[in-house]
């Protein structure tokens, strides 16, 4: 009952703490014969890596991944893949003052209530540093998807940061990797940077909303009841640090639609069924339709701020807490590559499940 693993056929277990010597992931269920190198996985980790801009934490970590097992001569063997990332820039002394205090908005108090102790150095397992291991595992998933489903593409981007929203009319996917916010809107970058800098100078932080798009997903992945594609995707996103809400397709806005408006009409096209809209976000009854999967999630403001907040200590005494150290003013920025990694793991997991149950066969239409 350690609850450090996720996935069914493609199963990932993460390990390690924010200020320990290393962290990593064990990936089990990876098919054999897939091209995989440390350099390939590193391309995904480099997008998440801290300290690359003034908009994120200034902790300097190379996040260099090592493959310790499961790969021979550049190909997966089908055995467990062990991935390790060393921590090289810990500053545990930054957390000395909060060793006996509970930081408001953090998991400190709930960890203590559950386990009777906690690793106060950066939060231990509750730290967003743990997500580096997920991104490494996601790199493995991306390699397998590239081999099994080469046209499938996963793209994540920010659509909101605090009061700032992207302009859909200026959506340009080519800009996502050209700015530190992962936003598809080149004109908004300077404005967003000034806004976040003002938040930082006010000793506060801000939340964000991330959107994920998966294109060319095969129809028929998922299951009707307890292994719904949307269930597993939502659980994967909710497991990411600071995520407080997830929606798929129209999401919460579906509550305001009529049945006439919400129903995605179907026509027969030259290559099979075609949908005239995508309010469902590419999933019906827990099973993919073949349309793009569209989902969003909300990330709360970073709880580590320099503004004093009221709390209590281990003795139950009232204290004021100021969280020092190096923290993201908007943790949603680096959540983008983490979300892409989690989506890759879930989609691959369901692709393997489908191959095992149906052999990839599909019901004939037309």
C-alpha cells in the first residue's frame, strides 16, 4: 500500500525526495525492441528543468537522466527500466526555520497527521521536484508511442495565468516552445512576463490553467466502466502537484448547454465516421472516438511565498510563517511538460490494454 505507482499495463513507480541524493522512476511493462536513449529522454526533461528563466525557481539542476536497466544497445529489452536523476543543488538550510511549523497551503500538516513525521526539506515526496521522475517516464512512453502510433501527437500549453488569458484568435502552436510560459501567443509574452514579475515583487504567487491536446488518437481506447480513458486521464492530472480541477471537452461549461447544442452529430465520411463537433473532447462512454482529446486543468498558486501567513507549529502554538528559498511564482509554467508526460503514459497504457484485450480489432461501420 505504498501508492507510488500508476498505470495498468505500462506501470510507473516513482521514488526519491526533493532534497535526497537522487530521485527517479521504475518503468515496467515497456514493450521490447523500442529505440530508447538517455539523450531522447533528456529532451523532455530539459523542458521541465528549473532555473532556465527568471519566471521559474532559480534552483539549478541539470536533471541529467541515467538509464540503469531495461535497455541494451539502444533498445528496450522488455524488462523494468530504471531511471535515475541526481539532485545536485539542494539548499536544505533554507527550510530550517519551518522544521516545526506548518506552511499554509502545503501538505506539511496532512503529512504529519497521517504519518506522524515529515521531510520538511522542500516537502520530500510532496515536492514538485518529484515530477522530474514522471517526465523521464513520460519520455519512455513517448518513445513507445512513436514506434506503435507514429502520427499521435501530444501538445500542452498554458491558456491562463492568473488574470491573463491567451487570445484564441492569435493561437500559434509554433510559439509554444519559443517562450518560458509555453503559451501559443507571441504577442502576450511580454505582458505576461511583466505581470508575473509584479506578482513576485509583491511576495506572492499566481495560479494557471493548462490545456492538453492529443491528436491522431486511435478510436476504441479505454473501457466503459472502471478503466475509462477520461477517468484515468483525470486521475493522472489530479496527481500532479497543485492541480485542483480537471475538465475534458466542454467540461464545466457543458452544464450550460442544451442537449441539442452538446450532441456531436455524426456523418459517414470516405474513411469512416466523422463528427461535426467535439464537445465530448474526443471521449464517449470512456472510449476514444478518434477525434482529438482536449482537456484542461487548473493549478493553484504556489503556496511558498514571502508574505507572512498565520499558522501553527507542532506544539499547536500560533506562528507566522514566511517560506524562504527558491520557488516558482507560478508552478503552472513547469506543469506543462509534466502534463504531457502523464498523458503519454496514460495513452500508451490504454493502447497496450487494448492490444491485449481486442488485438486492435474494431467494429465495422459502413
